[in-house]
């Protein structure tokens, strides 16, 4: 089984062929970060850690109940809002996820790909995007499996359309490492009036340490991932979380990440910080954008599990 999982880790990003896909206009919402903790680590979530926002990245390792709420403000004034809740159900974890964004595009996003660094243009084309997902995760022997079904809604001016997409994720713990493979946003285009928007599919393989690595007074958690984006580009990402607990049950975090971003105005480096007290945490992350002030994300989470 270990050889099979490691083989999947190496080969997962080759799914759907090695030839880059033709350029597509896609839903912006599903391309944006969905977690402050993940964004600070290069926009990838450390699999298996107790944070319900992981449902947007690797649903297989959703192992604890809890609540997550966050938002990201951009220089143009646009705001994304995300929320998730999870409970134990039928021996596994069931979760509900909500995402949304409203902005004014300079041009119709069915014609011009919208960049995260240019979201608000007064008098432009009004756009509203929503995604609602239902997820179930369960352990099968030594494997973790998870799947999500999501309703994706797009409103562009007076036009409206919706489609259904799916996520699938699997992984296992191999000694000090967690191995995970995930496919996100699998589904047909959203038909919006006379034009379509594709859902931006993404295939990811990742490695995360099962426990923080003690380094002097710090706990260090590395995260490594490789993704195949909807354009066909291969995008590696690496993140490092440093935890320091001066008092038992109270932990301060500093996070940093580097990624190969898609050509949409986002930069490579991300940073963030956080604080956890008992089961309540607050997180902050920042991503620079090439022609704007950057994106600031803040999140509050409560979990029934650990860190």
C-alpha cells in the first residue's frame, strides 16, 4: 500500500495528460484562497491538522468537528467571505462549506480573465459568485477518503447560471508523514447567458509532517505540495509554520510560504501569523499582488480537536 501511495504522489500531477490545456475563462471565486492558515503557507493546507477550513483543500483529512469563518479584503475594495462547519456523523465527519464574492469587473469575465489584483472597477460589470459544498470524510482501514459536491453559481450583470462540481481526496499516514492526493473542482462549465465560465480544476499531491518537529523552543511544521492547475501548469508550493507556546495551551504562530502562482497577478511569497488558545484560534495571512495593495485575510476558528 505504501508503494502505491507514493506512486500516486509522484504521478498525480500528470492526470489529464501532460499537454497544457487551452486558455479558459474560469470562475474567479474557486481560484482564490479559502483559508488564512493555508494562504500563509503558500496557499496549501497542512493535511490532518484540526482546522475546518481544510475542507476546501483536502477533504479526506477532515477529522474533527468545528466552525470556521474568514474573509479576505483586496486593494480594490472587493471582499471574499468563507465559512464552514463540521460534525461527527456515521463514524466520519460531515461538513458544509460556503464561499462568496461580489465585485465590479472592468470587462465581462466571460471575455477577459479576471485577475485577483484588479477586482473593483466602479461602473464596471457587476459580478457575484457563490459556492456551497457538502462534504463527507471517513477512514477505511489505514486510508482516509473524502468527497465533496458543490453548487457553483455565477451572476454577471443580468445573466445567471449554475453548475455542479465535485472534489475527491485520499491519503494515509506513513510514519512521520501524511501523504494526500486531491482533485478539486471537477465538473462542467457554468453557462451564464450567452457565454460560459469553466470551473478551474486542480490536482494536488502533498506531504505534511504528522506532528510538529521540535527545534529548540519552536515547533516546526513543513508543508510540501505540487499541483497541476487548470491551465496545465505544474505549480509547486512550500510552507513552514513555526509555533511557540510560552504558556501551556497558548501558542503563537508565524507562517511563510512560496508558490509558483498562475499568471493572474498573484506573487510567489505569502506570510501570516496566528494565535491559538485552547480550542479557539485567530489567523492572519497576506499575499502580495503585482499591481495592487495586496490581499489581507483574517479568520476565526473553533475546533473540537487539537491544533
